C-alpha cells in the first residue's frame, strides 16, 4: 500500500483500473515495461558512453538479470 496516496485517491485509482479492464491494465503494464527498458538503456549509455550497442544491451541484461551474456 502506498503511504503517499490518500484513501480517496486510492479508491479513485482502483475505480479507474477496474473501468479500463484487463486489456487496459495489460497495455499500461507493457508501456511501463518499455519505459523501464528505455530508462535502463539510457542509464548504461550515460555511465558508459564508449560502449557499442551490443555492449549496452549486454549491460542492460546484467542489470535486469544479474549476469552478463557471452558476447
């Protein structure tokens, strides 16, 4: 439970999530996943501007899964 959200706003959020249904909630989850991946890529590029695209993706996988694939 979020401690920074008032009970009234939480009820509003829950009502809206119910209204958009499973498809809408799935779309939101997919968008959040895309945003997280983009944010992770941007973070790796910021920390390692010298990395090539393949190295960036390998580092993102390491961030998400805790290990690096063989290049």
